[in-house]
C-alpha cells in the first residue's frame, strides 16, 4: 500500500511574488528581542545554537505561552546585555526589512531590561534608532507586563512620558494575567503626553480581553485581536471605535491560536470594516519574514493583490508619519496596483 502523499503548499506565482516585493511595506507589531536574527546567534556561538532548531520547522507548534516565553528568553537574553548589543541586533533586523522593501517599522523592547541591565530606556531606544538605515522610518515602543507597575519599575514607567525618542507603550506577556487598575491611568497619561498606546489582546485569551483593551485602556491599536471574532459585539465595537488590529498570522498558527492561515479571521475583520495590518511578531522563534506573511495569505487564503495592497495601505494609514509622507507611500501603492 502506498503511503499517502504529503500535502504541499501551492507555489506563489512569480508575478505576485514580484508584486509583494515591490510593495512598500510596514511592520507594526515587532518585538526587537523576538526579532533577533538566529544566524547572529549562530555566528556568535555556533556550538550553543544548532543550525536547524526544532522550533524553526514549519510544522512545529507551541501550545503554551510559557513554552514560547522559554524559547524566546532563552535565546534573546544571552544576546541583549547592553545598549551596543541592542544596536547590533537592530542593525541586523533592519537589514532584513530593507531587503524586503519595508519602509516603516514600529518595534518594541521589553522595558524590564532597563532595570536588570541598569540602562535608561531612552538609551536603549537611541541605540535601536541609530541602527535604522536611510530610507527606513523606525518608531520605538516599550512593552511591559501586566504587573510591572511595582517597585523600581513604577518610576521607569512614569518616566516614559518624558522620553522624546520613545513613540509609545504596549502591554504584553501572559495575557491571562489580570490587567491591573494602574494600566488605564498610565495609558491615559501617556496619550496626554503624545504617546501611542497599544495592548496585546485576543491571542491567548478571548474576545473579552479585546473589549477591555478598547473600553478600559482606551487603545485604538490592538496587537493581535485574533480572538475578537468569538464575539460579534466586540468585532462591531472595534469597527465603530476605529480600532486597528496589528495582526501576525504565522505567529497565530505556530502558537495554535488558529488552526491555519486559511482559517485566520483577518479577511472577516477586513470585510467587517476593521483596519488590519500584518507583521511578524517574533521571527527569532517562528522563522518567518514579512514577505512570507503576505505570501502565506496569497497562497493559503487566496488573498488577491488588491487585498494585500489594502493591508499595506492600512499600515501606512496608522503609521506615525506626517500626512505628506503617508500620501507619498499610498500613491506608490496605488501605482503598483494599477500596473
């Protein structure tokens, strides 16, 4: 008896591959520690980092956040030990972006690193920004856990409002932890200081956390939002409040949030009137690229060139850029679609 043939993913037509490469893209959901290129670790300590780690295999799934955190921190923490290391890591990360014709990046670093490394947040942000090559606009955010506003971290968090080189704040980490009362107060204060506020929600917890992020924290930028689809009222709330979902389809599949790209809710959200962007989240763990995210949507979910272009437009529409600069990129996208 013959063994059943393995299913292969459909190939991306060369014309669509060329189109994806030509699109000026944005990356609006990227953790700098989670984006450290694995080959940098290999070059640094080849004996410690094997050529083909099991978590990079396409079929590998990480079902628990704790296991994901273990892989991420186990590989990132040995590298990120100084501002110089943040600079070197960011330089390698951004080189990958420019190779994919990415023009705008919003990336966050884990704020707790400032306490155990004893480096001010502004210094880490400056190191990351200095790594940006010409032609790539970068905005740096800080990410923090839901229980970080205690001890020495309280003053660090409060001081972010005065850091001119930090664009905004994000709450991340184990989503099933309760969101403490301080978060809404601090997020409101950050917006008053001109910062952009984000929140991870609807990834490892359900639609109620997306509602909480929108209603209680007042954010219009939800990182993921994937499980909002479980409650039509939350989908309608996100649409009515003009909320953007900064989505990471491959991450969602690899973490078991959705079973496949084909069953990812991004198209349903777009059809419902929610602005969605596409990013990579943590390429160190998932071995994904931004162009690969678009290719996966095209080959596995039958996204058209026009749909892919709309996702790119969405990224520039919410980008922290002057209106004239946004218009420039949007016109470039429109010209590519017409071609």
